[in-house]
């Protein structure tokens, strides 16, 4: 198995605040990686820095054979679908146009093909019938599924999702997780920041536990039931206390 994402000695800082403190990681083609860790541990910053939404201070990133640099970052971003915690849809554009517009403007895809791809992506997330609705006419879960469709429509080699369900009401979480499970069954490589333990168990090939800007434990999803480090044990105890009611 070859690495589709390769990260070496990555360091990211905001001014004097060091947030990612030397992370190395190889993600293999088709692998599903779940990233967990306490708030402020650098999970979002790490994920964003892989495509230079935050520019790293040090380290080497290679994505699908291309080293991320000034003159390659645009090319690299075309290979990566990114879904944020808050879905960032344009409120004044219909659902379909939210997907078509970036395909045409950013990816240079002809409009006819873009529409076809957008419809296909909406079909995948079960929202084709909402193509002509406006985002505010949809539930939070539906809006997040549109955001996922938008990322899928670029036919990404790698899909990165940063807490895709954490802004949703509990009863809307499952519909989004089900869509992500379906996508995971395809071959797309996925990096997902989430604290959904059941989802991680079902989908992840590997779980990374971040703390203080470093990967402090990693392994198969079984580590969520049998953690080696006291830190992960504590984190999971707190997580289970929060979700058990
Ligand atoms: N744009 C920014 N400018 C300055 N500091 C930032 C910025 N974004 C994040 N930080 C800081 O960097 C640290 C790591 O933040 P980050 O968002 O990566 O953590 P996280 O693990 O994703 O947390 P959460 O679980 O709350 O989303 C925090 O101390 C945060 O305050
Ligand atoms: Mg975050």
C-alpha cells in the first residue's frame, strides 16, 4: 500500500502559539482515519494545514504524489474535498448552484458536466429532490449533507471532514453519519475529526488521538475500548459520561 498523504515533522503556529508540534503520518490509499482529542489540541489546525488553509511553519506534506508548496497548492486542493463543521453554504444560491458554482469557477469544469456531477452528488446524499431549494429551507442535517455533496462533486481523491456532525441537533447526527458510512464504503481516502465513537468503530481503519499538538496514541478502533495511555482513557471516560444519559 502506498501513502496518498504523507506528512513529516509538521509544525504549525499562530504567531507565538505553537499548535501542531511535530506530526508525522502516512495515510494509505483508501484508508479511513478518525482523529479525536480534546478541544484546542490542534485537530482542526492539523487538518487545515494539510492543504495550507493554515500555512505550516515547518515540515513536508505530500498529497497524491505532489509536495504541497506555493506553486502546487492549487493543484493539490483540487484533489481534496473539505467539509467544515459549519457547512458554509451560500444562502442566496439554490442547493444545486452551491455545488455547481465551485465546480465551474474553481475547478474549471464545463457547466453541463458540473450540473450532472452536482445531481449525482445530491443523489448520493439522498437530497436530489432539494436541488432547487435554498439552504435556509433545509434542516441542519440536510445542509450538512449538501456540504458533503459539494465536496464529493469534485470527485476528490481524499475527503477531509472537520467535526461534520458537531453543530447538529442530536436527532440530525445519524442521517449525516449514515451518508458518511456509505461514502466510506467506496474507495475514497478519508480523514475525519469526530468524537462519534460508534461511527469510528464502524468506519475507521485507524484512530489518532491528538493532545497538545501531537499524536499521543494511535491504532485500530479497538484502542477506544482498550486505550494504552492514561490520557486517552481519561478522555474517553469523559466522552462517555457526556454522551450517556
Ligand atoms: N485562526 C487562529 N488564530 C489564532 N489561534 C488559533 C486560530 N485557530 C485556532 N487557534 C488556536 O489554536 C489552538 C488549536 O486550535 P484548533 O482549532 O486546531 O483545536 P481543535 O483540536 O480543533 O479544537 P476543537 O475540538 O475545539 O475544535 C487553540 O488554542 C486555538 O485557540
Ligand atoms: Mg476543531
